[in-house]
């Protein structure tokens, strides 16, 4: 029986959905999470409004968390990491290391990696936006915290801002820093935040400086058009290159590329639309389990159009942002697919006895 | 090409032009995604012409006529600040250079550039001076300056003086100061004298690769006849060519800019206190940004008692251009027609507002450019422009007295 159990590594949105899905299909699930609480980065970073139903991440993830915690087939190991791993499809063995150092040996037939992402650190040397220098230069993540508290202010003064801008593609699509990929969610998240700022501080002008706005489906239909038509967010095509301080305000320098026009605009708050990088857990787990990773450390899923969750090792699947930047919908959908494929692989090996 | 930046329709791309540009510059310009990062750090950003973002779009389209007729193509100094920040790693200066080369294949350069090219071909220097007078500066140095041809032996340092230090009055001041510094060091050195020819890297960047290759062949043949440990030059453009281009043409040397050579030996110079002044340093694009040397010139300035080194906002990798690179030293009339302010004037204002009393330089083009700019901006008497050799020479004199 133990060989038909599924080990899920990571308890964020993808890991929670994968665990719930595999358990609902009747498999025993071992869910390992390094943090003290299930929910992953959206939960710990306190995203204010989640896509689709626009509810706070912590509220949405509480539902997923309870579904797993109350499921009779799921065993949850918090503050635990996988410290060694061996075996093959149907007979994997893993050592789980708890925070107090206790080691537990478990066996499982299949594995789902859902170890997620980190936010790009805009203080990395090649970025010149002064994130660690200017208090009023913040990231999408910092903005989420203020928006969740329904109090969007200039960090340096505590006053409501008069002008705010977002700078897109910070840490993404940039060969100089080595992240040539698109982080997929920042356009939508920035636009959503821009609308939220307009609602909270109605006399604040909000600009988004972009290279391309990359949104479709929900993000375009319900976030982008609303921001443009209803909330009058200013979308400007051209990226900001420099931020300097003038008096007690920030000044951004960029170019409106549609008009060849240099811009120098005072801003009270500048929000850097930071992208996604693989989490340390994704890099380490991918290596330990021996699955193919790209040069950044993201786990590379199968290139088959009919299988979006298989890794290079039979019996090991990947879901969510561990496989590259993704929005919540895609993470959860991928998790469902991973659960189904993992359980199916085990059932195929041992024909169901009637 | 109108300055409005609108491309007239219909668009008729010349795909063959894209291929020819790619052969010369590589295809990195095809990676540009028009983000506009470059046009903000371009020293001509104030002009609002989209340089060099617009030129990369014209190159991608293959809009040959628009690109080649764009004034932007000919005001660019190839300073390279655009390439420093480009998230797509486009070789922007290389693409501009290649487009200029294609222009020159079928059209005449402007009068100013044509004169500089012709002088370089005919006299071995862009100033149009007699090749036989190339070593005349030696006479006023006050110390012996050995000439390779007369020595008949190997030397430690072969000093490649280049044109502006050989001929330009303010360049000669610096060359003679350098000779006195070398004498104070007791250096085993010599110059090529009249055997030297312009390295012509700036002519290459202005699109004339033929002149550059011909000059390189002549200089390499000359250098091959002599034995020396290192090749030292005061010209960052020559340094760039010796370091990055000569090896592929058969000339591999241990090459240093004079600031690097002197910085390694600064402890051996006895420097006395000079009149106390605040000095700011202008990083030459082809020493700093293009070749990564930011420290050596600063070490020299900081070693001089009495001088206080202060930095301008644009410095080191984000240094501002003097306006003379990429052949623009000879194209100032054209640039003046198309641009509202000279870069040297913008830079002089920055030095003044930083509180500097001396603008220290270490590129032969810069002394005269900045001295003119001090006058034209009305700051005469407020800002001295000095080559670092002149400041060192002053300190040697102070120690001797």
C-alpha cells in the first residue's frame, strides 16, 4: 500500500491542490512543507487580492489548507525538508528532516514537486533603481501588503501619494541579469494594483511604464480594460532607466517610445514589477531528485503537449511555479493534472483488483 | 529624415541591407524590443530623437535610406552607455559603426569627416600635419626622449604617442609632461617618432574601416621591427584598438594606457604639494566603459598632495561622453547643426555644479574640447582643464623646489 502513496513536496497553492487531488482519488499523500504553515508564498507575502474572485490570498488559501488538513488520506509534515532521496517509480524512498533534526524515512510510489518561486530581488547589483536606497521605491510585493491593509501611502511620509508609477520587467526579459524569460504575472498584478490604488486614493495619478503588456483571458478582460477605461491608469510604452531624488520626491527618467520623447516625471512612490525566480527549495529539490532543470533552476516539464507535468524522471511530476513563472490559475490547473498523472501511473503498475 | 521620428509609409524594407548590416555587426540588433532603456542614458537624450532606439528599429526593418540619412547615425559618439544598460545585449555602437561603413560605401561623408579621412590617408594623422614633424614635440620636453630607430636595442616601454599628443598644442603640453615623468621614473623607454602612424580607431568607428586596416598593417610592420616589453599609449582609442583589434590582425602586445602604467609606479615618484584645488575626473569612454579601467586615473589624482578628488553624478560606468568619440571630434559642425548643445558643454556645466575647480582628463581629445566648452559656457577662469600628466608634472616640480 505504501508504494501507492504520493509524496508532495511544497505546500503552496500547487502543492495543496496536488495533495487534495491525489487524496481525493484515493491515494495516501505525504505533504512536506518547509515553512511552519501551509499556503506558500502568496500566503506568506500576504497578496491582497487573488485573481478570479479578487479575495485576499490568505482567505482563499485557508480553504485549500483546510481541505488538506482535514483530509483523512493526507499526512502533513510542517517545518520539514527532504534530506535524501532514492528509488524509482513505484518504490521511491525519501528521508524527511524536521526542524528539530528528527529524521523520518518514508516510501512512496510517485512524487509531485511543488516547491515554488521567490520574488526577484531588485537590489541585485545590475539593477539601478535604488530599491535599497530610496524608501519610496517598493516592489509589487511591498505594495500588496499596503493594499491588503487598505492603506496605500508613501513609505517615507505615511501620506497618500499624488503620483505613483509601476516599472515593468524588473528582473525579467533581461539578458544582462541572466533572466531572459517573461515572468508572466507582473503585467496583470501591476495593473490590478494600479486599479486598487486608484480606488483607495482617487486623486492619485497612476502610470505603468511597460515594454509590452502581456495579458490575456481574465487578466485582459477583467483587469486591463477596467484599469484603462474605468480607473484611467496611464499606460506608457517605454521603460524607466533611472530614478533619482529631487527634493523630497523621486524623479523617474525614461522615454515615451511612441513619441521619441524623453520623460522626467516626479513620483511619490515607484513600484518595481519584480518577476519570479526559482525558490531555493526548487533549485535544491530538483537537484536532489535528479530531474532536469533549466539554467535558472526551474524544473523542466515534459515537452509533450499532452503531458505538461512529467519531469525527466518517470514517476516524478512538477506543478506550479517550480516549473517556471505562472499565475494562480495555471498553478492550480497544473497541480490537478499532476495529481491525476501521479495516481494513474501507480494504478497502471498495479491493476485494480475487483 | 524628419526629426518627428515618424516613419513615412509605405514601409519598403530592404532585406539585403539587413543581411549586409548583419555581416558587419552581427545580428544582435534584431534582438531589440524597443524598450527605450538606451535612449534615456544616451548623452543626446536631451534632444528627444530616440537615439539609438529608433536606429535599431530602422535597422530591424531594413529601412536603409531612413537609417543612413538619419542625423542620429552621424552624431552618435559610440560612447557605449546604451549597450551598458541594454536588457537585450544589443551591440548598439557596433551596429551604428556598421551602418556608417555601409553609408560610406556608396555616399560621400560630410566635408569635415572627408577632410579627416583624407589627412589620415595622406599624412598619417587626421590633423593634416606633416608626417615628418611627428616627433617635433620632443624638442621642448626638457628631457631626453629616445627614439626607437636610433637606439638599436630593446626597451622596456615603447610609447605610442598618437596624433593629438604629437601635434596639438595642448596635446604637446601633456606629451612633454609625460616625458618629464618618465625621466623622473628613470624609465627605459622610447617613442617611434616619425615612424608612427595614426592608429585610426576613431576613423574606424566613423565607418572608415579601410583606413584603420591600412594603418594597422603599417603600424604592426613597424612594431615588428623592434623589441619592447610593453606598449603604452595616452590615447584610449589607440589603447582600445591595440587591446581588442590588433591581436586578430597579427599584433599582440602587452598594452597599457599611460594611467595604468603610471599607477603601478606612482610610489616611485616624489610628488610635492600643488596649489590646493578640488578636482573632478572625466572617464574617457574608451578607457572606462569600453575597457573597464576606472581606478588607475583616480589613483594618480589621489596621489598628488593638495588635490581633492570629487565625483560628478555621471562617472565611472555611467560616465558622460565628451562628444569627441567615434569620429565626432572632426564632425562638430555637423553635430552643431543637428543638436542643441555640445556634449562637452553639458559636461563642463556638470563639473562646475559638482564644485570642481579642475577638470582632469586622460584622453588626448578632451583637453581642447573641454577648454572650448569652458569658454563657450561662460565659465572662463572658473574651471581649469588639465591632463593628469600635467598635474603630475606640476607635483614633480613642486617636489623639486
